[in-house]
């Protein structure tokens, strides 16, 4: 099991599980998929106009996740990554659904942002393609969103996520399954309006080859080739012939479409309209298909994290440069915070991710200073919650934002955001470290120590040090009142 990794892709149309074996060849790690599970869930079809997931869709999803959970039962948590996409992003009742989903699967589920989804998709596609310097346009039409990427080699250069998918468009423009010229044209025009927002930068950068990934592209490829509507992949002419054929039939008739899978029949029209719009708006003439997709990208990313090539580290470094962070101060705060963290939280595997988050928060807690000094911690929290941070899930960013928000000032503003005691203790470590490093000079030795008993925080401080640092003494006494407001007893004991 030590060489196996697992990725769970909770899409708007299908849920997928991929298990890969990591092998090294000529100094390069390769992932060979050894097991796959796929179930059509149509989660997006269960979204009401008010963006509420209905009970039937939720129960269908839970049952699938239980089956996936059984397959993953022997996996260590560090070797499994589950990501959820557009429907999880937009559903207003996801907070009620997500805990049940995680319980059924047996592992945490990350709701990832659209651009993070795009990055992972490109990573998966590029992993299966030959090495090349060509610029690749990758289009992934999912159930609820469509990701568009231009990349070269393994590096994405432009990433976008558009709010349209084969399930949502099929429901919206072909609700009863009837197809005519008017409904098809309406769907295409709606898709073109979404695409035109990104058309200019994508055309300006340009690409050498266009590649379609995931279900819609593969379905269209199979139908066009096996139905002899195209002899060269997905083509503009082939798409026009397929549209004409569907309009003549008035609906999707699987028996008349060689290559179609039955589970694709209900969402084919929405995907076809979106793909046709891409060909028109982006002036694509021919598109190949790629085997890799989001789930393989997740495996590649997970393998990178194992080797300490965590994409999140790259994002944090970029942010420190973009927002002109004082890295000497960040290093001081980090040294103290991690030392305190080790003293108050036992070394357990489940604490590793929290330690990573604290590490990144120490680097980024002052990014808000680039906006204004007054209330900078609120600016920092907003940036970390809402910025595009490749490698980070929404949950990752929410935790970073929480630490930034709570590292100074009133604790009550974070009370409704903290989910457990360990998060409070992590906040404690960061707050005290920032407080100790306020003079922005190196602290050679920590003048205080912490011990935790239930909700009691015992902070022992060197008496002589307190006397010579009256501002810090005053601030530490202020912590007593702040922690009392959120249910902790903070006792400052000079020794």
C-alpha cells in the first residue's frame, strides 16, 4: 500500500475514484492507474433554482460515497485526496451535506475553486501526453462548469472556469429532451456569451493544439468517429453534422448514435452546444482528446506533496513577493509560533496539515499591509479567503484566512469560524508570536511557555523579562480578557 495513492473526483455529473501506483523511471515519477470506479450521480440535476440540493440527489451521492469508502478503507489519510467541484461550490445547503458526505467516504472532502480545478485538470492531461514545447488549449466540459486552460509542458499559463456545463445546459435549454434549431441556437449563444469574456487573452496567447478532456469531449469524439461524421477527431464540420442529425430526430436516440454511452444521452445536447460555441468563439477547427483529467491531476498533485513539491508552497512564495511581505519578520514569527505549537499540540499525523497551515499563515499574515495598516488583519483575511491560490482548496484558504483574521485584535470576530479546540490553540500560538515579535527584532529565546488543561491556558513568563518589556506585559494581560470572551481561562503567571 505504500506506493498507492487515491483520488476522488466529485463532479457535477459523475463521481470518480482513481487509484494509482507511483513508480520512478529515469529519475521521474510516473503514476499508473490500477483501479477506477465511476458512478453517474447527476448532482447538478438536483439543484433547484434557489441553488438547494434536493434530498434525492443527496441520498444518491451518499450511497455512492459509501461504496467508494469501502474501497478506500485500508488507505492512510495522507494518501487520499477527495475534491469536489462546481455543484459543491454553488449549493447553498452544502454545509449540511458535506459532513454526511465526508462520513460516508471516510475522508475529508475539499471544495476547490474553479481555477484550482483547471490547474489540476491540466496537470492530469499533461501527465498523459508526450513531452512537447507546443502550447496546448485544454477544454474540459463538466456537468456544472467548464474549465479552459492554455499550458506548455507541465505548466498552465492561463486558467479559467466558466459557469456552464453539460448537465446545467441540458436542463436549462432542453428540459424535456426535445431538440430544435431554436433551442440549440439559444444554448450556443448563451455559451458564447460566457466564453467571450476570456476570448481575447486566449487568442492573444495562442495555441498549437486543442485537446478535449473528460466525458463530454470523449463522448463527442466517439460519436463523431464511430458515426462517420468525422475522420479526424472533433471537428467543426462533424459538430455541425451531429447537430443537424439531432434536430432532424428531435431528440437524442441512442440507437441512432454509434459510440454513445447510455448515461451520456440525457446530457449530450448541453455538452454539444457548449463545444460548438467553443469552436465558433475560439475559432477552433479540430480538437483531439486526452486521457488525463481532474482525478489524474489530483494524483499527480498528491504525489508531488509526498516529495515535498507542494504546489501550495509555490503559491505562498508568490504571494510573499506580490504583497511585499517582510520575510525577516515572517521568519521570526514562524520560529516562535511553531515552537509554541509543538509544545501545546501533541505530534499526531492529523496535526500535520494544521502545522502546515500555521507555517503558511506566518508567511502571509501581513499581506493586508499592502492595502492599509489600519485593520490590516482584516485585509489579510479577505485576500487569503478570496484570492486565486493554486494548490489550495477553499477549506485550506478559509483556514489561512481565519488565522490571519484572528492573529491580532478581538477574538470574538473569529468565534463563529473556529470549528474545534485545535484551531483555537493554533490561533493562540500565532497571536503570542506576533505579540512577542512586535518590535521586529529577533527573539533569541522564548520568554514564555504554555501549558493547556481543558479550556485553561497557563502562560508562564519570565518575571524579569516582563519588567523590562512593559508594552508586552500590557498586551499579555489584554489576552486574559480576550480569551475569556471565547470560553478560555488565560492565566498569566510571572515566574
